C-alpha cells in the first residue's frame, strides 16, 4: 500500500487566506492528497532575540513574518472539502488554554465529519512563550501533559470533570463531542518527549532532515516502545519542509528537499524506504509565489511521487 501524502495549507504572508485556503484545499483533495495540514507561529521577533528552532544565530524564515491562525485556516479548509483529514503540525500546546482548545478541536471534528488530527508539541521559542503562553517555558512538558488529559476528558463521556494545575472542570456536560476519537500525534526529540509519544500518542511527527537521521530516530522510538510494552503500532507522519525551485539545484551542497520537483521526489523516495512510515506531509509554501503556483507544484509533485512508487 502506498504511503499517504498530505499537503500544508497556505498560511504565510504571500497568500490571501480567505480566498486561497479554500481554493488550495479543494484542489489538493481533487489531486489526491489525503490530508491537509497547518502549522503554528504567533509572532516574528524583530530584532531577532533567539535563533530559529533555538539554534543560536540561525535567522527565522522570512515567510514566518505573518502566519494565519491554524484553527481558522483548518475551518476554511473543512468548508471546502469532504474527505481529506485536517491536521495540525504542530500546535504549540502551552500557547493555548487547554479547555478552550479541546472544545474548539471537538467542534471542528464534529463539523467536518470526523476528520481532525491533533499534532502537538511544546515548541521552542521563548519569545512566543513570553507573549502568549499559559505557563513559563520551564513548565512546557507539564502543560502538554495537562492538555492531553483535558482533551481526553472533554472528548469523553459526560459528565466531564477534571482537576489539574491549570484547569478545573466541575462536573459538567461539555459539547459538542468529536465525531470519532481524534488521533493525537506528538513531535518528540528528547528522551522525555519520546516516552510521552510511546505512552500517550497515536502517532509520531518527526521532521525530515535526512533519511539516515530519520531512520535512526525511528529505530530508537521503536526500541523504546518495545521496552515500555506498547503493543499497538504508532503512525509515523513525517513533515517535509520543501524548498522548491523551478530549476534543479546545482552543487554538492544541496540539502534534503531542496530543488526541483524531481529532486524533491528523489529525496522523498529515499525517506520512503524507511519501513513504518505511514504518511508524508509536504509543505511547499516557503518558496512559491502565490496560491496558483502552490496548486500547480503540489499537483506536479503528487503525480511524480506516485509515479516513483511512493
């Protein structure tokens, strides 16, 4: 069976969100993409006070200067599609009040006919935490755990009740309920976060930074799952941040997923050889000019990937 392919929706500054999100979502579903995804960035520090992804001196990507709200974007996509799953890759859990997020996701899942996938993690930006987090950066793991607990409670049977560090829910009816159990995927790199994936998640959401690195991370996670007695399989949804160019990238310094469609697909095939990957999420928006180019490149990429056996 072929690996599922998903597409990241247009959220960044070159797009007109109200017009472009429904159009791209509809086209992607018609092309064959099985899922549509959003990411979360809430601000762009100017001047830069910390490196991107916590790496000192690494500039933030320019297209992060304006990123549309992920749940608003998914709601627009839901209204324009019928089949594609609607995922977050990822929501930064501590930037959200757990109860409100759980209710919003349940409403979106009910409205879309049971298509939501919650991908979440703890994030890395101290500036985002200072602006909008519900707890200090040092408490990010505990906040993610509480969010998962609150989601399980709110999405479960009534009466709902919960007592946590951030959230208290008196015995209550809380609706609407999701149309079906919402899958939870977690981003994880540290040992503690990996244990959380094994113990609590339906899937793992790594970022593709090279086939060997991904394969090694997946082996470690499988070993941990066996060690902790997990019996049900983990989905593996790999986020691909693609830097498309119309012409092939020349030079020996080409990084994975940089270059023409043929080069991007070549890298995808290398990653697809890793046994156990269930889905690739392709984000092309960093280097395309507008929604029409995104639509065209996404269709070309999909056809080439399927022709290559992915």
